[in-house]
C-alpha cells in the first residue's frame, strides 16, 4: 500500500497503527522535532470497512493520498493542515465516478478515523474523533464502534460477563471507558441476549493509551464478522 505521496502537503504518519502490539521508539529530541514540524496540523487515517467494496484509492483535494486500501486494512495517521479538505474515494485505479465523496474540516491537533463503510453501491463515510489526550500510565481507554452492515444492535462484555458497551447500533460509537491495563478476552453479543457472535481473545490494552474496537464484516455471511482493534491518537 502506497501512502503519503503528498509531501510536504501531507506529512507522513507519526505512527502506523496496523498492529496494536507494534512498538516504536523515539528519543525526546526526535519527538520534539516531529511535533514542531507537525504544528498546526490535524491527523487523519482511513479504515476500509465495506465488506463488498473493492480495494480503494483515496484522493484528498484531487491528489492521491492512499492507494490500494483493501478491506479490513488501515492507512495510518497522516498530517493535514487544519482546514477544509475534499475527500473522494474510488475503486482501485479508477477516477471516473467516486464511490463516495465528502468534505472534512478537522481542528488543529485533532485525530480522526475516517471509515469507508456500508455495502456497495451505497458506500458511505463515517468519521470518528479519536482521543488525543494524554492518558495516565495506570489507565487504558477503550471504545466500541459497530460497523457491520445489517447486523442488529450489539453488546460487548468482558470475561466475567460484565457489560462494557450496550445496545450499539450500526455506525454508532460507544464512548471511551477506562479499564486497567491488562490482557482481556471480550465477547460481542446480540444486544440484550446471551448470543455470542464474536469472540475477542487476548486483547492487550497498554497503559497510557486509547483503543477503538471496530466490529466489521457480515453477521452470518462472508466476509464474516470480525474486529479491527486500533490504538488511537498520540502515543
């Protein structure tokens, strides 16, 4: 996947979040220099969550920003000037008719995940504001987004059966909650029932970080219901 061809207009990502267990290290001087270079910018990333859509090319202000974004893939944070931008999403290699197009106007030093969602031909975009806060090292924050077309409302519970998120419908986000940093096994259920539709074992939530669990795919069909777990915002 090619990414960040727009330099210096679009800076390259501070961090790629494809793998929540991936560690990247920066010394203080490197981090200070990077933050100085990114001053006045917002940060956006893209998630392909449309189960029957092809690989995507994404254009920002008529310039290709993301190439060959496949289903269930994430294009990590990249910096954009904090102003209005036009976004157009096309099937890979095409520029005739966009699958969807929209504008964004992100605020300075904010983080956003733009999800390409729904079922073709009714592709849509959903934009979620990610946590940009500094989180204490003894705390993790998690939230849940329902991105499975045609699936009913969903609940999320932990290994003890404690409800973490309840009655989340398609396109909706259950806001961040605080949990202790640890390894968790979660289950996704049809809302208000004991019917488990997805198991999420061995999720590692580290201290000082925020995470979003995106439920994507199709319930009872192909591609099946699954989850993409992303670390959000600054690290």
